[in-house]
C-alpha cells in the first residue's frame, strides 16, 4: 500500500474543506472536482426516528460535485406512499432518486430505499429484496451496511444519524473489518440518540461530531486516504523506517509487537487513521503519535480488527453440530471434559456460539451425564475481554441468532440480550498474545477463525505445528472461510465438505515446534538441598526452632473456623479430639468432633455466637481410642485483628482427671449416696428422653417444611414458565410497537414538512394575488365567497352585488342581486 502523501496521490488535488463550517451556513461554494476514476466512494446513511431533520442538515452541507454517492436507508411504514424523495430534492442540487432494482449507482446522486424493501448493493448496482416480516423487527440499515462493506471494501463509508434502537451497529462492524470509515452524529445533536449511542458504545465510531460537520469531515477523509495499494517490495526505506517507529511506540505502550502482522493490513489501517486526522505523511503521523498517547491506544484497537458475530458462516456451524461434535461426544459417553480454545475471540460472540452449538449437539445424547465442554477464549484486547465476560449484546443480534436460540440461550433485558448463566459458565475469558504467550494444550477443539489472515507467513508457519501439538488425537481445527493449513497437509486432514474443518493426524509431526514460552526458574525438588562444596551453610535461627518445638509440644490445640463450623485452620495436634467423618470428606467441626465433645461444643459454639463472649466449659469427658480423657473447652468469637473478624476460635486443652476421695475419709452414708445417684440417673434419662422427643418433633417439622417448599417450588416453576411465555409475547409486541413508532415518526416528519411547504405556497399565492391589485373573488358552487383579494373592498357599489363584509379576514356575507 502506498504511503498517504499528497505528492504521490494520482487523484486530482482538491481544496481542503473547512474543519468546522458554521452550523447555519449554506453548502460550501467551492467546487470539488469529481473523481476521474470509476471507483468512487459510496456513503451509506442510516437514519430512523427524527432522521429527516438530520438528513436535511446533512445534505445542505454537501457540495454539488463531491464525487460521492449517498444511499439513505430509513425506517419507513410499508403501507404508506414515500414522500422522502421530494422532500430531500428541494434541499440539494444532487439528483435524488428512489432506489430501484438493478439501478446503477452514480456519483453525485442520492438514493433512498423504498418502503417495505431491504436494500443491497453488488458491483455498484442496487438490488431490492422483500423484508422478512412486513411488521415487527426489521434491520434494513444493518442489512445494507453489510452489503456495502462486502461490495465496496475500503471505499465504503457509513454514517449513523438520529434514530431509536440499535439498527446499524452490526453493519458498522462489517464496515470496520473492511477498513471503511464510520461517521456518527453526536448524541447531543441527535433528536433520538438510540442508534448513535449504540454505535459509540460499541467502539465503532471513527468521527463523532454534529450533523452539520459530518460532510466536511467525510470530504477531508477522502482527500487524505487515497487507499492506493502497492506490493510490499515497493515500499521505500523512509516509509519502512517510519513504520518501524510506529511498531516501537505500540510495543512500548501496549507491550505487543505488531511487526509480525501482514504489512498490507498495517499500511491500510495506518493510512485510515491518517485520513481521519487529515495528516498527509507518515512522518507527521509518527510525530502525532508521540504527542498524543491516546492515539496509540486507538491505533492498537484498530490493528486488532475486533470484528465478529454470532454463528458467522452458518453452514460451517451446522456441519460442526451435525457431524463433528457428535463424533467427539460419542467417544466420551462415559463422561469427561471436552476442552476448546478460541484465540482472538474479540467480544466473545464465537466463543458463546461454540458453547450453544455444543448444547444443541448434546440434545440427542440426553442420557449422557458428567460430560461438559470447557471453552478458553483469549484475545489481546482487554476491553473486548471485559465486554465478552459481561455477555450483554444489542437487540440487533436477532439478525444472526434464530428465535429458538434467543429463547433458549439468552435473557432479554432493557439493554439488549444477555447470555444465560449456563452458557457463560462454560466459557473462560482471558487476555493472551498467541504469538508470545504459551498455548492451551490437550484440546479437543481449536477454533482460530479469521486471525491467521492478518498474520505474516512466517508466523503462520510457526503456529500450525503448535496447533497440532496442542490438540488431542482426533482433535478438530476450525479455521475461517479465507484460511487454510497451507503446506501442513501432513498434520491435518480436511473434513468432508467445503468448510474449513480439519482433523488432527496422529503421526508425529515432521516440523519443529517453536514454543512461545518464557524461560522458567528451576523448579524446587521439595526437599532440603545439601550445600555444595565450598558453599557456607546459613546460620540456624535458634529462636524460631525453639518456638516451633514449644508450640508443637506444650501449647493447647487451636481451631479457627467460620460461623458455620467449617474449619479454616488447625493449630497443634487435633487427632485426640477430632476425627474425619465416614463418607465424603467433610471439614465441618461438628462432623469431626469425637464422642462426648460434640454436644458440649455445639452448645458453647451457639452461645458464643449469640452472646459474643468467651464461653468456657470444663471437665468434659471425651472418648479417645477406647478410653476417656478430660478436656477443657473455650470458644470465642474474634473481633480483632480485622482480618479474622467474624471467625470463631476454639481452644481445647487437656485437664487433670478427677481424683477419687482420699482413703480413710468418711463419705456420706451409702443409702444416701445411692438415692442421690439414682435421682441423678433418672434426671439424666428424662433429659435424654426429652431431647429425643424434641429432636423427633424437629425432624417431622423439617420434613413437612421440605414437602411444602417442594410444592411451592413446583408452583413457582410453573408460574415462571407462564411469565416467560408472557414475556416473550410482550417482547414481540414491543418490537412491533417500536417498529411502528419509528415508521409513524418518519411519516409525521414527512407530513409536517409537507404542511410547511403547503403553508408557504399558500402565503406566496395570497401575496401574489394581492400585489396584482385586481379585484378577484373565488366562489363555490353555491356562489358563496371562498377567497377574495383586497380590491373588492374599494370597488364601487354600482356592481350587481353589495359587499357586506367588514374585512377580507372575517367571514364574508355576500348578496347576489338578480
């Protein structure tokens, strides 16, 4: 691609338009010479509610000989006659036409889409297609912008004006992917800011100004972005030196090296940025980058080309669902985990598409359990990763996602469609540089679509053996429609069909694998290394060793847990008081407490939580290896330090056993002692019986509560399904109402403009008749006066009629004499 220097441009030089023309000034009077080449730029203009006023302001500031064609796509009522052509023709000297089927686009013309039709372009010729639904959600702006991007490539320009909804955003992505430019009306100047706001929040707007300034900015961009492509070998040394400086600036600020990207792509993107800033030479652009670090971030995002969509190339995804994924699932009927990696995932549409396709492919295998897909999606752009993690996308994804998938995998919100939790949990997003960072391995699916086409041949030759190594035997490589494995046919076998799906061949690769891994520090062996000969051992820390021995041998047992009893930390030897419970591993304190300790520990734990004080219980008999031991227990809720606030500390210490009475000392009479022990036993038996009854009552109440909760849950599920069905119906009605509202807004603006025009014509006619000074009366069929000029008031009364009206403005009363 040639450098964007005016002295090298073959296009005739035109006068530079003013940067900021006055908002209320007429169209510039300077003559812009039309392009001598047949390849003239085509500007697609998307507008909706309130767009007529914006279109009027836009066309007023477009010069007559701009050398560009303008195609206006508007939301219109399909049942009404279009008046937009006539209204726009009075604002510009360019010829305004309604788009017709097979109409050749010419420069210095304005074309308007007809009502009820989708507009597309092929080889500079317009084509009309019937809309999918006459009423309801239609996206004609998205449809045309995608067609414009595919047909005009870098010459395509898109303009978004006032409108409701998000129509046009997906089409702008296609324009950006082909190196076209996007101009958006500022939110402050838009009557309805839905469409401009959607384009700006998606990060697709190159220029955001008031509508009056857009024509001058478009003309300035075309002057400074000639888009002349040359072979890389023809790039002079001066241009190459400036390009290397740009790579250095990008690497210093972003940490990424773009010298491995295709030079043609880099040239086109840099020249596009130069055109937007109206910079003539690449050396000036390097200085602009040094002075404006924010432009480096914008260029970084520009070079990433973060353009994607749901289920791009639907035929490939259908083959993946019906042929490829069933084979992987059949090999894992006993369960397991499938791993997938998507480098260059951008904002996550393809990662979620793969997860949804896997869910659909699993439908015929419903009895299969414990089989899941884990998708790792990576990209250089951290902002894109954050948007992908949120899983929130605009309403116009309905153009790419079927209604069944929208109902199953999305939740509709006020801001658009939100990917449901089950699909989001299948995908892990992370920033990664595929050229410099280590790859994911042991993969069953590697989906690298539309990334290799932007990388140089050397990098592609490095990545293919790496992809082969990362895949499991029989793994799938999924490439874009314009990508192939190249000369690595011994590593991958294409799947039947014209799609870019490949199986990994199991024979050893004959190509070297260049792992992009940084050198790692030597791993520790886990033991204490002997000192090498001549190496002096470090001095032992006697204090630390002594403290450790004292803690191990003499300190009490300490247990730190949360307010549910789940253990966080053990201190000391706890085996005498706690033992693991039988069954699934459980670190809950009450499940591990030995016999005799559980009841006292539970009571003290609850009291410490409730009263927020230290609870002490002494002389507890705890079973231990067939015998009994006496322990003291302390339970305390911690408030300090701040890091442990809210946790519970349990301290268990051994207590001396109870000493028997000394020999020779007389005890109480045996009968009295017997009665006392018997009463004590009866008391304990009654307490145990009461506790058992209370426990049984609690169990019965819990069982009843569980049954009631289960019944309530079933009712809630039924109600939820009914509400979901109602919500879908309301959503459809909302979309239809929104479409009708936009159409009514358009009709209202057209009718208002027509009324204004008729009012002006009526005033002009009245002034003309009064200025002729001829007495003129307009009568209806019953000879009643409908209109008159001022002359009859001054006429002689000798006429056959007698004037009785006081003034021409009041209702006249006229008598006709026989």
